[in-house]
C-alpha cells in the first residue's frame, strides 16, 4: 500500500494542508493552478476584491463547466444510441433479405 503524501496548497492567499494519494498530486496541483489563474482573471476583469466573492464565482464557473460537459456527454450518448439502433435495424433488414436469420 502506497504512503499518502502530505502537501500544502495555497488558494486565495491561504495555505491548506492536504493528505493525498501520490497519483492525485498532479491533478490537485493542476486544479490549484487553474483556480489561481481564474481568481486572478476575475479580480482583474471585474475589480473584485473580496476573496469570498472571487472564489464563489470561480466555483460557479467550474461547476457550470462540469454540468455543460455532462449535458454534452448525455447528448452524445443519445446520438450514439440512436445510430446503433439504426445500424441494428439495417443489419436486421439485410439478414432478413438474405434469409440469414
């Protein structure tokens, strides 16, 4: 069993100690970089100074991205399902035409 790593991350000028699996560290650090970049952008573009407001909008943006991806994946799955049904129907017709079924 792998040892967990103890790391410190900084979000909005606060340091948070975390204990993570080694394979999670890279993803966590990448997420922290995205959060920091987004908070900086929000502070600059919208003159937001309250860290709580900045983090709230950051959370909203990330959550909306996750939801949009979920919606797109569901739509993609539905499209794939319809194409498979069409393909299956076509295959059934070919098999019936040649008395293979």
